[in-house]
């Protein structure tokens, strides 16, 4: 996988899968979330690019690595669900800094029940930027989300009422600072608004604004939202953290994020992602002093909301380098 991703590669006694099967695995991988729906991944099939990075919102490439980690998790699931063993390595070659991960197609694999279930909901996972109801997520489901993050080497903290209020304030302050930067506003205009058929965030998916001015979703349209709706009074948040803050941590955060999101989708939970403070020098403010010493990578907003449509994705042929011979879907 090159940045802008995983490589899919490696041979086994079972032989290389047919092109149509590889294309479907890649298609499932591309349904992962990415900042501003930039889809910063490329896949290459080996028989024995370009980088899409946001210079203002993601100057160090953290969001790129998280997005590619999420795509890698989908790819792992797709391969496993089809009865093959996914063997992954993160950052396998220091000489190729854009090679973020490799996935070798191993031998036969009997999919576990959770692999089949999570794979089945990949197409149903969508970022929801609309209001949620006031219904709280049950403790049992929250425990499942926490465990999902742990399985991928990350931590999911569930802030209490006062910490949630503080975090929402940190998010709002960060967004105010970001929107004051002309470069950031130009970047948003490049990736959000209008009608889009392959990438970015269409105006229809940007979400409304709250009449009170306290909207718990990113302002993609710079205050020019087409409509207004009342959001939940007390949003339910979760903070995903990793032990460190390097490139491998970011890739693990992406895999943990996707396992959490798919687990939430499986349980009928809507999810949104907030990262505005983590795009500023004040990222340290996201860390809860009472929640340990991990590095926050993103804030999730979770709850119950009405279904939302998917954001656009590029066709497989545009994200798969050096594809094997065969017919590929549009």
C-alpha cells in the first residue's frame, strides 16, 4: 500500500487470485474513511504515485497514514472473508517511505464469525454529519467499541460530561483558528462543496449547521451551509489514542478506527470524526489528563442518526497500479 498506500502481493501454492477477485478486495478497501474524502491510497499487485496530502490540514501526513491504515483493515477483512490468510507488514522498506504496508496473500483461511460480520457491513459504513438523537449508546455496545480498538493496539476513551464539554470547546476553538487561515479555506474549497462524483465531500454530505452556533461537525463550507438543524444537546464522544505518535502508530490507529467504525455500524450506531484540534499546534489539548499517557489521534462522535448516503469513491482502475490482466469494474 502506497501513500496516495497497501501493496497487495505475494504468491502462494494456491496461486495468484483472479483479477476480478483482487479488484473486489481493493474496492472494499477503498470504502474506508479519509480526511476530506481525499482517498490517499494506491494499491499495487506484485506477482512473486502519487501522494494526496493536505498541506494545511495534514502537514505531517498523520491523516494520510490513518486513512491508509483504515483501508488496510478493510483489505485484510476482504481477503480473510474470501478464505485466504492476509499477512501484513507495516512500513516494510525504509528505502521506500511511501510504501506504508504490504499484504501478502497467504494460504487457506477459515473466516472467523467476526471477520465475516465486519466484512459484510463495510459498504454500509458512512460518516454521518447530521444530527443524532438524544438516545445514549448502551454500555454494552460502548464496551464492544473499546474492545475493538484494543484488538488493533489502540485505546478508546469515553469522556464524561465535563470532559466532553471541554473537548467540544477545544474543537470549536481549533476550527475558528483554522478558518482564519486563507490557505486552509482554499484547501477546503478544493475538497468540499458542490457536486462530486469521485472524491471530496459533496455539499449534500457536508452536514447542516446548528442555529445555536455550536455544531459538533466540521464546517466544510465556511459558514455557507445550505440548511440548519438542531443537533443533540450532549454529543457522545470517544477519543482514539495510540501508545506513540509515529508513522506506525498512525497506521495502527487507522486499523483500530476502522474496526471501531465497522463494529459501530454492525450495532446500528452512527459515527462522525472530529480532528480539528489535532491539525493545530494545540493538539495536546485533546489529551485528557486523567485518561493515561497515550497520543490522541482523533475524536469520534457516536450515537443514533438517520441513514446518510455514501460519499463518492474513485473507480478501482484509478487506485490500482500495475494491475494483473483481467476485467476491472468502473
